C-alpha cells in the first residue's frame, strides 16, 4: 500500500508499505528525517508527523502515553501523531503525512 510523505520543503515522497508495517519504519526506509530514538517505545517524540486532516479521523485514537509525548514534540498540531504508533492497514492505503520542519535525524 502507498504512503505519501510531504517534506519540510513541500516535496512529495511516495513510499510502499505492507499491512502491519509501522509508519516510522516506512518513513526511515524512504529517507525521511525521523530519528525514532526510542525505537517505538513512546519515550521520545523524534518520529512526530502531522497527519493530513482528511486521514486523521481514520486512525485509531492516540493513547494517553502518546498524547503525553506529543505534548513535548516541537511544532505539534491538532493532527500530530507519533509515526511509531501508526500501523498500516488496508483502509490507510494512500495515507498522507507531513514531516515537520523541526524534524532532524541526528543519527545521519
């Protein structure tokens, strides 16, 4: 299934994923600057993305732990989510997310 990333300089990067894949892993494989320091344990917000408004309500609701981490994310917005907590499924084919301008992968 397809995922569309909008970079901080408004470039669209299309990526492919499979049912059950983490959005963070797909983003990293596509070269997006999402560090994911805690490797999906919700102990950081370095995988923060902004979900396109038309897709936001299709996602499962964020947990309280995820909301707490999003409170710490630079540039967080109403449709912000941690990409490590978004698991692809068929109804998310075509998902579009924006990489915040504040995102930097310090491991590169």
